[in-house]
């Protein structure tokens, strides 16, 4: 983007600067077009190149100028501009503090503008009051497609002089994470019945995998007397086992006697997620390089999941038998939707993606905090002891006040989805973040990305108190939150009507 003015103090001059650039750019273009800038034949070729470049630069200048004209028409004011901030969470937080909670910037290599905010009012607009104006960003969909999508054949009819029918193979997905609008509504409708609270709250399935985790830790400590364990790796195996069990009806059993395929699935899944993160960062540049490794991982994972689907389809008696034994299997419920195996696979892989790393992440951070706070561990232990039994029900867990505060606090300080993004599908308005004081509405053009950062919002001292950086579960005793607390997002998840959270 062409806005080299960081900070709020420059906000008022932005429309004037844009107008100046627009007219100056237009004048330069006109002079170049008439060929009078540098006389003489010899310069015609460089001049032509210069003219092409000028046209390329003039486009964004005009867009910038038009933006301010349109924004003024809506009574909006520009927000602070920050150039070339390629920062992680803490740097973004510093920039948000310096610019007053909302700023605009560019994100290499994309040409579309981006706004970053830690303002709950803006998040509310995106996830609720102006929900229809925002969708999942195209870049997220493109990055996930190789893993959560399948290849489909599309027939394209091209009319040039004669009619030509071209058959192309493109990736397509039905996953709830990579669809918008009607397709998203459809996924939601399919998934909703499978997320029935009193069924997914059957704790027996999770219990056996947690028991294995504890046995594993005990054994590792006893075997070589180690005092230090990498819990994150163990949590990751445990969540893979429990989510696969819940979803496919059969655990990957990484903590037990896992077959080779299960290990491969876990490994490929991890590596695919890393590659997806890179793809998201590289934007359209990923188009320049194919990734056969990712394709290989993806087809292996699809085949792995598809096997479970085919097994259940081919022997429904096993399926009903599972139901009789009282084991709730997500796949069984999905099959009732009548969708094809391919679509079911999309859903299984996407829910697996949704549930595995988020759960691993929150457990890892929770134990990181607990390892430094024996006082909190002691209070949790007291609450467990007061319960008076070893096998708590779902209701018991819900009613354990202190334990719930501890979990909420872990999700506040380190939300697994630390940063999130949406893209405007039409011109729209953010309620706040514009003008010299950062309080005016901001006009947002179609195609703009909005990045909101729960990690930063959750640490704002004006929202959570001077001790916002501290792990203090007791704060939840009288804390009431809306859009300033977003570990599970807001409207999209709850609007989906599913009980996944
Ligand atoms: C502590 C663990 C978890 C956290 C922090 C978490 C967080 C989130 C967030 C922030 C979103 C919104 C993503 C977006 O729209 O940009 C989301 C969506 C979703 N999550 Fe989770 N999640 C967790 C666990 C799970 C689990 C275990 C499952 C299922 C097994 C699950 C299923 C879903 C589904 C289906 C959606 C899509 C909802 C929709 O678009 O309507 N999540 N999750």
C-alpha cells in the first residue's frame, strides 16, 4: 500500500495526501502518454516501460483517492496507517497500543488492504451486527484446499469463434472451515445433529485416553528418573487418539499399540498444518510452486479417513452394534445425512483439524501456567477432593467453579486461535478506529481483510484490569464478558448452532 504515515497524529492529513498523489500521478501519466517528458526517438522504449509502470502505480493512487471520497460521504474517518509491519503477536500488540486499537497496513504479497484491530466493537460488527458483510478470507480457503478439499472435474464451456468444451480438474471442499454463504450453511446443517450435547458429553471415551496419558507420564518418570517431560508431545498424541476415537469410532492409539498407518497419519497431519500455515503467509506466491509432498500427505490422510467411512458403510451391523454398546461415534451420525463418502471425508478431516491442535494447545498452555503456580494446583485438587468421587459426570464438571475459572483463564491468556481474519464481501463500515482520536467509524471497501487478535484483546488492561497479564482464575468470579473474550470466536460458532464448543 501507499501510505507511509504511521501513527494517529498523521490521520487528518491522509485524505489530502491521497488527493495530492492522485492529481500528481494523473499529471505525470498525461505527460508520459503524450511523450513530451523526454524528447527524442532514443528514449521511446524506456518511455514506454515508464508509461506502463506509471499506469500500474496510478491504479492504486486512484483507488486510495476514491476511498477517501467515499469514506467522507459516509461520515467515516481514516484510521492510522502502518507500513510494512511483518510482526508477530507482541509486535502487533505494540503497534495496536501505539495507534489506538485499529490500524491499516499492507500484507506482502497481497495488494488488497488490511485492517488490524483489537477493538471488541469492531469484532462485534464483523461477527454479529454486520455478519453478512464478512466472509472467511480467500487466502485461508486456498491454503486449506489441498488438505480439506478433493479434486473435482469441472466442465468449462468457452465461446471464442466456435464453442470449445474444456475439462479441468480443480480442488473443491465442503468443509465448514473453508466455505462461505450457502455452502457454509449447508455444512452447518449437516454437522449440527452430530454435535448433540448429551451425546458428546459422554466422558468414557476421553477417559480411557487420559488414563493412558497418565500411565505414560508415570512410566517415563519411573523408567529413567527424568524430572522433565515434553508434555506438549504427549498431549498431542492424547488428543489425536481421543478425537479419532470420538470421530471415526476407532482410535489411532498413538499412546498404545498404534499401527504404522496411525503414526504416519499423525506425522503427515502435523506437517500438513505447518505447510498450510506457510501457504497462508505466502499468499498468491504459492501458485508459483506446486508442493508434491503436501499432495502426498493429503491423499494419504484422505485414504486413511475414507477407510473408516467405507468400513462402516460396508458393515452397518458393526455400526449399529457400536450404538447398542452406548458408544457415540460422530461418523455414524454424519452418515445419516446421506452425503457421499467424499463429502463425509471433508467434514471428518475438517473437524479433526478443528479439534486436535486447539485442544493440544490449550492443554499445553494450561499446564505451563500450572507448573508455575502450585497454589492454583492445590485449590483445584481441593475442589476435586470435595467432589468425593473419581468418575465425575458432565454436570459435575460444569459445576466445578474453580476448575472452570482456571480453564477460562488459560483460554484468555493463550487462546489457541490467537489471531483471526475475515474479508469484506461488500463495502461496509467498522464502528470505531477512525480519526485522530480513533473513535470515528472507518469505511471499509470490498476485498479488505480484517485481522482481529484475541490474544491482544484478552490482554488489554482497560478491559481486564491492571493485572491482565497475570494468570489469576479468581478474576472470573465477577467478570462478565461479550466480544472482549473470544477463545471460541463468537457469532459464527454460535450462529452455526452446533455444540462443538
Ligand atoms: C479448546 C479447544 C478449542 C478452541 C479454542 C476452538 C476455537 C475455535 C474458533 C476460534 C473457531 C472459529 C474459527 C473461525 O470461524 O475463524 C472454531 C470453530 C469451530 N470449531 Fe473449535 N475450538 C476448539 C475445539 C474444538 C473441538 C474439540 C471441535 C470438534 C470436535 C471443534 C469444532 C469446531 C467447528 C465445527 C467450528 C466451525 C464452526 C462454524 O463455522 O460454524 N472445536 N473453533
